[in-house]
C-alpha cells in the first residue's frame, strides 16, 4: 500500500555545476506531473514524466529542478564584429582628419569601450552539454525513487489504521448479531404474553411463531450483516494487495456505508442504533484515509 503524499530529494555536485531536484506529491484522482525547470532542459520533460509514471500510478506530482552552473564554464564573449569594424574605421578616420592636430588615442577609447554591450556581450553557450543532461535525468530518477519510498512508508502507517478499523467493524457486527438474537427472543416472549393476556392461557404456538416470524422479517438485518462481513473480508484482501487500490477502496466504502444505513433504518433498539453510529464513524475514518492512498 502506498500513500499519495510524499517527498523526495536528490542532488549532485560536479566541478562546473550543481543539480538539485525536489519532488513532492499530494492526492489526485489521476497521475498529474508538473515540472518546473530552466528552459534549456525542456527537451527532457517527456523523459522525466515517463520516469514518474514508471514509479507512481496516482497523485499530483510537483517537480522542482535547480541547476547552478559555474559562469566561466558555460559562458563566452560575443563580439559584434560589424559594429566593431565600423567603430575602428571611424576612429582611424577621425584620428587622421578630424583630430589630426590634437592628441587622440584610438587605443584608449577602445579600452574604455571594451565592455560596452553594443560591442561586447557575455552570453551563455548555445551548445548542449550532454553530460549535464544525463546527470539531470539521473538525479531526477533518484528523487522520484526517494518519493516512492516516502509514499510507501506513509502507506505503511495507513495500513496499520486500516487493520485497527477492520477489527472495530468486526467487533461491532458481532455485537449487533448478539443484540439481534436477544431481540428475536424478546419479541417472542412479548407476543406470547400479549396473546395470553388477550385470550387466556390457551395459546396457539404456531400462531405465535407466525406472528414472530412476520415481526422479525420486517426488522431482519442478517442479510445486511452478512454482506457487511463480506465487505470487511474484501477490505482485508485489498489492503494486502500490491499496486493501486484507492479506487477499489473508495467503491467498497460506499457499499459498506449502504449496508450500515439499511441496518440503521430497520433497527429500533438503542443498542443496535449505537453500534450503527459507531460503524458510520469508523467507515468515515476509513474513507478519509482512502483519499490518501494510491
């Protein structure tokens, strides 16, 4: 059993760069993967989503990819040669003609303009670093695995809750069965006394049994109790099942709730009503936990 809630993180430090990836997941009806990363790695998005799908089946998964590079290793100087040629030509002409009788240093002017963005610009290299991309994918997969481990650990905790809830339901079913047997006997005794009071000591036993049977049939909950017990058995099998069980569990909880409601509507005694309220409370707790499992 796996939870849909979890967190995974992985990183790598290399000489020229550092990659840090964090992934978190929460409840969702389907698998929905969102990736936030530098645009230069957009080509890796489909591979990353496949890695998530290989390890997870449901949940909203948010991935945060951070890549820090050493500037010197991934930048270069872009020289705008056309403009530079024009500037040099103009400066040489000015030195010969406009300022021929004055001190005029082309070298000093160009030294001052060396970092002017119109002529020189530091830009990121355009070529793809295949080693860096491979490291990003490797770190991403490790983060996904850590997330899967986290979800499994959380699922183990939820599994323990389900075991407790299953035992609570079985105990409540047994108490209701005990009450049903007591109520059946009480119905027979009350009806016998009432008929004796009305017609004397001579009572037709068959008539009493028929009346008791009709009375019991109207409030018979044995069929619902049997179906509820079957649902509980199914619950036990599901929580031990490998893979995604959330949708099956959700349907099962609806069926259990339906049987309990029917038991409540057929029953009039306080003791059974109390157990019905208890069962509804337990089933609601299970339903809340089901929202968290894969």
